[in-house]
C-alpha cells in the first residue's frame, strides 16, 4: 500500500512540475545544444512549432524504409484506441542464429519524446553510415520508436484509456499493452533497451535537498534490474558492461550520468530510491524473459523543446553504445543469455518472492536554481540494486490452476509461458496456499485496489478436474510464472487483484513440488 501511495505522489509531483520552465541561464550554462544539425522530424522543425506530429513521424519512417528496402521493413503491430497504427521497424528477420537479437523501445510514456527522437537518429546512423552497416552484420534489431502513440501525440504520460503502459506489463488492462508485449515475446531478444525521460525540475523548498529550488543535474540516468529472479549473469552484464560502456560514451562527449533515482520523504528526510526490482516496469519485466535489459532516463520531462537536440543526442549516444557493446561482445552475450536460460529451465535458483532494498548513502549532484550552481550532497539512498531477499521458496516442478483461472492462463500466454490444459481429471499431491494476512489498498490505482497478502503452504491431496491448467517451470519464460503466481509477489495476480481472494481463503493455484504430471 505504501509503495502505491509513493508512486501516486511521485506521479502527481511530475505532473505539477511539468508546467515549470527551465531558465535560459541554466540552459546556457549546463545544457547547451550540440553544434551540429540532427536530421530527425522534431529537430528539423522551427522551435516554436513544437514536437513532430503523427503524420510527420510516419512520413519519416516511411521515407527511411523506402530509401533502404533491402535493410529495413516497417509493420503495424495494431491500432491504438484512437485508431492510430503502432509502427515497428525491423532490421533483419531475427532468424539468423549467428546474429544477436536486440529490442529498442521509446515513448512508452507519451510525455517523454526525446528518447523516441534518439531512436530516430539511430535509424539514420544504421542506414547511412559505414559504422551502422557493420553493426547490422552482427545484429538483428526490432525498433519500436513510439510505444504509446496516443499518449505521445497528446503529450500525456498515459495512454488514451488512462493507463501507464510501463505499469501494465502483466495485468494488461490497456489494449495496447498485450500488443507491445506480444511483439516483444515473438522477437525474443537477447538484449533489450527502453528509453524514457525524467523530470528535472524539483519541487521548491524540498526538504533535505536544498532550501530553495533545486533541479536535476544529470543528462542520463540508468536503471538496470535488481530483481533477484533475473539470473545473476544478466543483471551483472547489463550494469557492468552495457551501462558502463554507455557511461564512457557519454563522458567522451561531455555529458553527465548517474543511477536512476526517485525522491520520497521518510521520517522527515528525503530518501532517494535507486534502481528498481518491481517487475511491473520494463527494466525488470523484460529481463525476466532472460534478456539483458536496461531502462534509460534522459533529462527532459516538462522541458518541451528546451535542449531538445541535446536530449536527442544523449539518447542516440546511449543507444549506439548499446548496439556497439552487443556487437563487440557477441559471443559473451550469447554465452550469458544461454546460461541464464539453462538456469531457468533447470529450476536451479530459488524463487525470491519478496526483497528489501539496502539503505546506504551516495554523493549526488543537483543544481541550485537560485545560484545557478552545481552542488554535491551525500544523500540517503534505498538501493534496489543491493536487494536482500526476505521471502524465498523452492521452485516447484509446476503450478496447477483450476479451470476457472482462464484470465490468468490467457495473461501468462501473452508473456510466452506455455500453459497446457488437461483433458482428464487427475489426483496430485500438491502444496496449497491459504491466505493468512490480507490488506487491500484504500486508494484506487490503475483501475484496481492492489492487495498485499501473506500465505501459508500446506500439503494436500487434490483432485483436479479436466480443463485444469498446468504451467511447468522447465521453460524459458518461467520467471514470469513465478512472479505472477506466488501470492506475496509484487505485480502478481493476487497483488494486481486479478485473482480474487480473502482472509482464510484457499487460492485456485497449487504447487507441484515433485513428480510428474500424469
């Protein structure tokens, strides 16, 4: 409940801050534009005309496909609620085992346009430069420039139906969410990167940061996954190789970077939440499919066209670095991903159902708006990249769901989980979940009232009727299943109120700890 209140507070703060204007003196001193022209739709428009339109975006993409039909194709993933096509571009068909498959995504939050613009700049680089051509010999790329088309055109964070698509990765409340996730699962990428922007203008008088106005200093913030159900090799490579190389690429051009953080007030102090391990966001959600994954935040929400070329270029530099790292470390990436899949399929690692962050301190730079100077402060940090498991369970052989769990089965299938339906009744010795603690949120979030529970496991001999659902865990995307079906898990079916329950109630899914399905 507390985490959802913090999320709601942060979103409200972001909306409030988006109307603030960055001063010209701050822009000139800290965030000047590059000296060269960027050939992307918004950057080619006069400043006063704002961002590119949907028609201008589509015209740019179509022109790029037309100029290089041998290298690039464009498809529509489907239509948004307002009837707009969702374009995705493919460099290669993803069938060559001698290539790495990459997923690049921008604009899942509609009011974060520069990440998407950086991917358009990347398209030009891949098509028009010798360096880009070399990358395409090693990589097949799926590029979704604007995931939230309706939100992008309205410059709103949410979709046309009011959902945050980056918080809808498993509940699939918005019709666009399963479209995007389905495309991701079909492409089955070994590396995946999601581009966002963050709010740079802080609330006036924020206690614990500065006495006056403060502003975010960093051009780019990085968010790898800290979720302990993601195999360690993937987490380590995303942070220690891909992020580190991108940081070097930024530094070479004079741009700043740090870890992604969001502020909240705890016991009178401002605490920065570093990173994330919640599977509702892409950094962890994509990694759970056994993909090396990073979420990248560019300094920009609420700035409009201010420093837009700089923001575009920072996005481009990171995206280009990610591709170069993937290409240069082709064999190592293949090896790490293959090992992660093997660990998942063999059920090697325990399920980490819940985990806490480690409290620590880090030096963080801010801009003192009144003085127009950079200050460095030692901040209290809740570090999700140093997680401590608080509840673990052994991985079962399989989960068994009763026939009335159709919606749960459908959502798992969207995530690439193989779900089989039994043809005959079967009697199995299983562990059942009984709810021992139940707390429903008092505030609605994303159209639901999230539920936090605790459960007790007990052995039982259960007769399962024909039409029951079986989810074996010897499969690549099994990490999604454990997140969804363990009742205490954040973003699971119980937590997201998809599976209804109550205190003392037995859940309609069970753990087969050993043995085989008849």
